C-alpha cells in the first residue's frame, strides 16, 4: 500500500511508557493517535458490565464482534489530538486506566475472536497513514507494513515503579511488590498467548527506556519518523 505519510507502530510490554511516548510523538508530528490497548480495555470494561467473565472466549468474542458491527465502540480525536474512546454515546476514556480493567484487557486480548474484531477497526483507521499506534502487536500483526516500527521496553523493576507512581498520581495507594508481580504476570501472558504473542518485529528499532526520559525517547522516535516521511515524500 502506498501512503504519503507513514504509519508509526510502537510496541512493547506493560509499563514501558508507550502511552505517554505515543501521545507525545503524535502531538509532535501532528498525526492521529491510535492506542490499541485502549480498545482492548474498552472491550474488557464493556464485557464486565455485561456480566461476562473475561476468560470466556466465546462470550467475550461475540460481545466484541457486536461492539464493532453495531458501531458502539468508536475512537475519536480530542481537541488537542488525544484519543477518546466511546461505548455508544458514553465516553469511557477516563475509566480505561483502572488497574483491573488493564488486567482484563490482557485476558480478553488472548481470544482470537476479540483480536479479529478489533483488527478491522485498527486497520480502517490506519489505512491512509499519518497515525501513531501503540500496543503489543501493532508492528507484527496490525500493521506489519508500517513504515516506522519501534519496540519500547524497560526493566521489570522500572516498569513496576512507573506504574506505582502513576497510581499514586491518581490518588491510589498501591503495593509496589504486588504491582511488580502483576506486571510480571502480564508479561508472561502477553509472551505466551497463542494468538499474536508479544515480540519485537524484525525491522523494529528497540529502545530501552530504563535510563531515558520520555522526552529523550520522543525525540529519538520523531527524528527517525521525520526522515522516513521525507523519503516517502520524495518518491
């Protein structure tokens, strides 16, 4: 597919800083933000509201298909470029940061029917390029032809600490040891799931953010993407 602007794919494990980096990269470039993890979180939230167990692949899969086919699950761009997620007319963006919803997203994302349903939504958004997408399999499954791919990671201890501080910032007192265990368990599920396991695409640039600030990571990615964009414009 020929695009005038690149698709930027940012993958990596939980707590690597993908959401912050993706948002800032999209702002710097003026591209549309597509946080694929938010879509899985929305499915998890909606499934829980419907009384479905996240481990019920058949039930949750059918639920996700209904959300997509009915147009109930939608993504919109906010006034400053941020991603807004809706279930029907209700904006649920603020609810998707809940720790339990994040765990639910990790569970529902293992179901092939859920992934298939959301794949259609994501590819439709990215068809024309000019987007920055983040998730666990953006560069390997969702947009394997993305022109700019990055795999953002950090040590387990650093990622747990970041999540701990994020919760504190929301006024939630968490237990660091428990959070680290949850992050480690989520890593295991993401790596070992049968469908689209977490892995770095062969052509993705690996960035270890353990000792880098968000600003440094953003600058590195933006510089690389702008070079790719110039090459596309020259074709």
